[in-house]
C-alpha cells in the first residue's frame, strides 16, 4: 500500500532525526531514578521504553497520537450516517500520525478487505482443539499458526537489510489485522453457535464485516463494535499485551509470533480477562437484586464480600490511571443514547457511584475509579453477545491495531533487542545495607 508506506516513511525520517540528535547530545541524560519499590512493584512508573502511537496520562487517560478519545469521536471518519470512529481510520492515525481523509480511510478499508484470508492449516489447528477450549487459547493458537505466512521471516532469512525490516513487518501486520476477524469469528461460531462459518463481507467496513461473521446484523450493534474496537486498540507501551508484543518483537520474532505472545498476556484476569469477570460480577448482582432497583447497600455488601474473599472487584482500578477511564465514559455515553432503559446499565451506573467509595475505604487502592472493562460487557450482552468467555477475544482483535502499529514503529526506529538488568535479593541486601 504505497500511500501508507510513504506517509510512515516520511514521519519516520523526522523522528529518526530527532532521536539521533538526542542520542548524540543527551545520551547520558537521566529519565529518573529507579527505586526499590519500583523494582519489586512491577516496574511501575519507570520510564524505560519509547512508544510513539499513544500515551497514557494518569489524569486524563489515553491519547492516540496526542488526540483525546473524546476529540477523535467526532474527528475520525465514520460510516455514512454513523457516529462512531472507524477502527481502520485509527490504524491509519497510529501508523502515520495523521487523521485520515475519508478517501484514505476507504483505501485502508479496501486494503484490509483484500488481505483478509486464513490458510486451511490455521483453521485445522483451531479445529483440532476441543470446542470448550478457552477462546483466548484458541486465538493464540490461530494467530501463532498464521506465522507460516510471515513475509518478514522469509525476507530476514534471505538477508534483508535492517533499515528495511519495518516494511515487511508492516506488510505482515496489515495481513494479520485483516485476517484476525476470520480467526476470531471461527472461534465464536464453533464454541458458542452451530459451527457454521460466515464469510467476510468486503463491501463492509472492518468492524461490520467482523460483526457479521459473528452472526449479528443489527446496525446499532455494528456501531457499538466500531466504538469497542476503537476504544480497546492501544494503551501506550507498558501494559502487558503491548509490552509483550514489543519484547518478543525486539528479538526480531515476526508479527504473528509477537502478537500471539501479546494475546497470551491479554488473556490474564488482571488485564484483558477482567471484562468477562466484570460481566459475571454484574450478573451476580442482578440475580441478588431479584428485580429491585440497585441499592447502595446491596452493591456495598457484594463488593465487601468480594474484597473479604481476597478477590479484586473487576472493572475498577488501574496501574496508571488516576481518574475514571475516558474509555468507560465513551461507552457510558453510548449506553445513555442506546440503552438507557436497560436494567444492566442501571446496575453498572449505580456501581459507578458506589464502588469507588468502598475501594477508597480500603486505604490501599490507588485508583478506585472504573476502567474500560466495567462497561463493555453489559453493552455486548445487550445486543445478544452474552458469552462472557469470548469478550477478551474482541479485546484482542482490537489490540492488534495498537500492538502491531507499535511493532512497525519499533523496527522503523531501529530499537534493539530488549534486555533490562535483573538483580538478586542478595545483591539488593548487600548494596542497600552495606552502605
Ligand atoms: N479491587 C480490589 N482491590 C484492588 C482493586 C480492585 N479493583 N484494584 C487494586 N486493588 C488492590 C490491589 O490488589 C493491591 O492490593 P495488595 O497491596 O493487597 O496487593 C492494592 O489495591 C494496590 O493496588 P494498585 O497499586 O492500586 O493497583 P495495581 O497497579 O497493583 O493493579 C489493577 C492495577 C488493574 C491490576 C488492579 O486495579 C485490579 O486488579 N483491578 C481489577 C481488575 C481489572 O479491572 N483489570 C483491568 C485493568 C485494565 F483496564 C486492563 O489492563 O485491561
């Protein structure tokens, strides 16, 4: 896709110039000290990597290439008559740094549609698993099995010059983003429906074609899925799925292997799997309400029970954010427009008001506010996609946009293999107490 490649290359030259200048003139500059609590606390807050596509601010949330979520919902191209941003337009923005025109959006949409294909052996690899296998395991298998298609792996073997790596990485990434909806829809149809697959529809946008392959045709659900796939796409470089994709990619593993690893990280309950836990928690609350309006007392009781049993309240808290997640607010705005009479929405809204107070009382939760996962499940449930075990797959399909854009940029900027230094407790003890 020459127009896209040229735009990335052009921005890449400017960024490489800046990076070279910084390297030459400020090589030894400190980005901050590393404290013991950070080394034993999941490396929180250590500035140790570069991510160009998005940035997460604790106070106002994620920005995609410096644009806030609420600004992009209005600026990125939509389908005709639609309101929600097209995820393929976001892909263009993350890759090039520019908001695409409607023509450019159409161009990338058609490009993805033309690349959407999955080899037979990938289907066979998924079908070899019991249909009861967790959908995220099936997704990791499917994406990893696609590795046979990697143009980067072939060109690398043939001796490609390192300044050119990013081009086949981009090529593989577009192929994978185009094809992952076919893999994901196959998993859904075999695990939760009749096993019959529905082919992609190249006349539709990326999200709508995916939603149709899942077996849904409601235009409002198409809009929700555009919003969902837009909101979950990227969350800067340090989160588990993005960081894993980046780390594995830094060894020059191709995009299929890197993304497969990132998706395995997304499958953890403290990361992407939280959305399925969240819906279960809300449905449990609904059962206990027995048709009564959600009272603060009952929500507080269930929340306390969850805490007392040593579990976290899913959908609340964040490692970086210190405010209500703007992605939660975007989904709330959608719900207020389309679902305001839904019982589940009323419950989620009541939790939004009650749970932060309970978490604050624990005295240890740094961010008591809801995150993206607190809302997404009930929206999907409303349109009939009730299978909570599948939710993280949707998250994963969306995350390919961000993680793979990051991967393209990591190779374009020539970042080396990642290798932070670890130390032993003995070393810590000796160096900290011997002084
Ligand atoms: N319920 C109960 N306890 C919570 C909590 C919650 N929602 N959030 C944080 N805490 C607890 C932590 O478990 C920790 O307890 P500990 O000291 O006994 O180990 C303490 O509060 C301090 O944690 P904190 O620094 O605030 O949060 P972390 O950076 O360690 O963890 C996550 C961040 C997101 C993992 C945490 O808030 C959590 O488990 N939330 C619930 C799961 C969830 O919603 N995950 C999705 C997050 C996100 F959107 C994504 O990555 O996809």
